[in-house]
């Protein structure tokens, strides 16, 4: 039986969006009236077509039912405890307390340098601090769980004292449990909860929000010629299947963020396809996060114009993603991305 997918497209912003919603011309993304859409793309593995939302009644009854469910998921308000989605995007600031992360390894290993970076990220506009003690760059090797915890425990008391929204970037339930004794608001597991079989049990017991991430293969193998028949729809199906499994395991809450994993088992073409069509994931009814910061695809596109921090490519891809309603952007250079988005909004949203 043919399977259909619904992607929101043709977006409106700020005042125009609010006026169109009032006139019932467009529908909000995630309940946010500052961004809305009036067209959907109905996709299958054999083709796709775009229709205006006013023409949904012309669809067959079965397809209409599917599309209306998807549109409701796209439009409904998304909720993560202690996060507000009224001023998007939300910045997740990266704090790598590792010696070997792909772009900033070794810079924030000491307690003093890490604390200084935390304060800078918050000052620059980050609402989430994502602390990691194990590199997951392509080809990286596994770190013992005790070593990973030793690296990040240096700042946990400080984060608890400051009352910041804290995310732990880890694949290991041991580290999650240790961190939960301090202060923990979010689990960011790049393995899609697959690395450690105890992770789902921990999440069920703790009821913590988490990021459901896609990665093809392991960190050692993920960039060894990754291939897909249809990267966009395969990752959508992956999320659907994972969510069903999570429900079967007893996790009933919707405090889940989806991250299709740019650069995690994808080549440049895969990454571009995902970013270009990222709004398809809104129809799963959960907030969407992207990690675009300093990624390899920027170098692949820019060629001789590549740079060490890849700030230009990071800013442009973040703005592009924001314009498709992506709620959370995981970035290293919060100030520069925030600056670019503020200027863009002022020039385009009035």
C-alpha cells in the first residue's frame, strides 16, 4: 500500500503571517502565529504534488484523513518543560569538554574555561547548554563511561547553581544517571537511544525530555560511504518506528525533540536534501532541532571559501532552517548566529 507524507511549504512571516492566519489563508507552525504556511507537498516514493490548504477537500477521503492528521500535528503547540517556543529559534549552545571534538576539542576541558564558555553562551543568547564529554565526530573512538563523567562533572554543580536549562550530550545511561543527581533538563543521545539498552529504562523512570536523533551506523563507520534509497523518507520512517517502540516501552509523554542528524551517516547530497525539506518532520507533531554548526557540508559547498569556524555557512543554513519553522538550532558560535538572525528578522519581518 502506498504511503504518503505531508510537508508544509510556502511560508509567511511576522505581520503577513498573523494577517493570513486571521483571514484563514494560512495555518501556524507549532501554534506560532509569526510563521505559517498555506501549501502542503504530498509526497510518496513514486512522486509528489503541492496543493493549497483550501483544496484539501478535493483529495480522496483516505488521503484527506491522513493529511488532516498531519496538518494538525504541524499546527499544534509543541511543549518541552521549561522551554518557551514563542521567540524562535531557540539556541542550544555547545560545550564540548573533550580533547578531540571536531572543531573545538581541548578548548574547554578545565573547569575555569568551561564556566567562562557557559557564561558566554548564555550571554550571547543560548537558552540550552549542551554538555558533552565524548566526541562523536566521524571516526571517533568510544570513551569509557567513567572518563566521560569525570570530564563533565566539573561543571554540573555550577550549572545547578545557575539554574540554566541543561542538556547532556551522551549515549550512556551511566552518565545520564550521574548527571540527574545534579540538574538535568534534557538528554541528547546521538545514537537514537540505541547505544545503551538501559537508556530507555532510565528515560521511562526519570520522565526526562530527550532528543530522538538519527545516525546511520556508528561514529566509527557512519561516514564510510553512507547510502539511502530515499534519505528524507527513510529518516521519517525511522522516527515513526522509534516513536512506536518508545511508546511500547512505556514512555507516554510528548517531550521529545527530533534531530535528523546532519552529518551523522550522510554525505553532502543527503544533508542538502534534508535541510531543503526539513519541514516534513513537523508532521510528526514534535519540535525539530538541527545541528548545522561548522559541519562538513559547509566545506563541501564552499570549496576554496571554506574557513576554520565556517561561520558564514553556519549562519546562512541556520536562517534557511528557521524559515522552515525549525525550533531549535544547536550551535557553537551563538553570538554570530544570533546576530545574523536578528538582522535578518529586522530586515524581513517588519
